[in-house]
C-alpha cells in the first residue's frame, strides 16, 4: 500500500480517475442493453440468459483491457491483467460492470423476449 | 411434483401498441423532462458582496495551504502560515469585525439559508410529482392487464407485486402486469438516459439518490449558523500544527536511485 508521501510525490488526479471510470461504465451500460436485446431475440430463458450476460460482459471487459488498457500499461511495466495504471482497484475494473448493467440488461431482455415470443 | 406444462396465454398484439409502448415512451420522456426541469430550476449562484467573498476565499486559502503544504518550500510555507495565522487571529478577514464573539444569527431567519433548503425541496419535488402522476395514470388506465412475460422464473412471493390488479390465483408469477413493467423501467432506464443525455444527467431518480449522499460536506463549511470567527480560529490552529516537509526533500537521492536501477 503506498504511503501518503508517495501519493504526494506522484499524485492521483481525481478528474482523470472519474473520466476513466465513466468511460468504462458508459461502455458497460451500452453493451448491457445490447446484450439484453440479443438475448431476448435469441429467446434465452432463466439460467442461460444470465450466463449469456455474464460471459459477454466479461468478454467485453477483456476486450476493453486488451484494446485500450494493455498496450500502454504493459509498456509502462505493469504486469499482465494489472489495471493499476488507469484504475484504482482491479476489482472495480473486472467486476464492477457485472452489476451496474444488470438492470438495463433485464429491461431490454424482457422487452425483446416479450416482443419476439409474444 | 410433476413438471407442469408452461402456461401459454394468448394475448392480443394490440396490448403492445396501446400499453407497453406508451408506458415505455412516457417513462423515457419523463426522464428527459426531469433532466431539463432540474437544469432550468437549478438556482443561480448568488452574488455576494466583496466582504463575504473575502471571508470565504481566505478560509479556502487556509485549507489549501494546509493540504498542499508539501509542494511549498519551507520558507515560503512559513511565510504563508505566519500571514494567515495572524490575519485569522486578528479577524482581518471577517465580514463584520464588530460582531466577533456574538452568537450567530438564527439560520431560519437568514434569507441566504432558505435558498439551500428550497433547492433541496425542488429536487425532491421534481422526483416525487412525476412518479405519483405516472403511477396513478397507469393505475387508472392500464390496471389489470397482463402484458409481458419475464424470461426467467421467480418465486411466488413476487406474485403480489408483479401482478398487482390481476386476480388470477393459478397464473405463473412470471407474467407481469403493466404496473410492474413501470417498475422495471424505473430501474433499467438509467442506461438509456446515459446515451440520450450524457452520463451526468438528472433523469433517473436512482442516480439522484446516490448523488445526494456524496457531496454534502463542501458548501456546508460556510453554511449559515456557523460562526466564521470560530472557524478561522480552528483553521489557525490546524495550520500551526502542520509538520512541514517538501516533496523535494531528498529528491536527488531518489533520482539517482531510479537511474541506478535501470
């Protein structure tokens, strides 16, 4: 854990942290709604629908990591799958989107399921 | 228990056009309306006279000096501290120095204080009124219709919530009435508003409740009913106990260390 003095030598800019988190959560909200539409059109039910959501959200996060985070983060000497260069906690990066987008996913899933299987 | 065959209910497709879509569209439009209403109703920052601005800014100056002391060199920090502490203790920054030591005015009688409370009231109203209106609208026009089926099974306990107004005992709790579609919209539309209005919108009441808990502390510092003289005294004490060091202490050692390790 870095001490207070290390934070003062290399300060964290809150605006940048907010911007990064917002970019990630925007992407996750958008993809959650689109996955909901896809699951509804495919007619997935109960477990397979939730599995679909989890698999594809994790896939999105991995893609986000490989395309946006990894190139500069690996170059700067971070380990593989370490998001410390752009995000405070790696838990927030890897699992935060799962629950943030769930409500939007269920809404579009129900809507499209109802429309297609009416 | 034997596996029951899945219930199928033949629904008129007109239900979609006259119930599902109107509710969804109204929910989205209400969110947009709420966003713009809260933008319009946002209170203009008030104009203060020069003296009260001076009082506030000098307080902020003290806090900034205290929390960023590490970027100042020792002599310049000492100079700032001496200046601020002297001015705080002599009351040079006070709005009306004659009132030192008197109790602060009652916040209820201060017209400045009412503005903050009115702002909170307005926000709450902007949330409450559309919700009540829409709920009674749905209850009046659409109660008792079964419009859509959830794609995942839920327990019977949800039946009374999801099928409010539908008095059918044997029906699968997965079938939803119009009022429960309304609740689903409340929770799920946040992402839709994010695309339409940008991510720091005021459309969803969920986001508003989150936001209401966070940034309370900031403006409270100069809130009504607080004696500025006492705050200045406290700040002077806080400044006095700062143990100063600079980030540039030993910087040459750290630089050599980082070069050596490469």
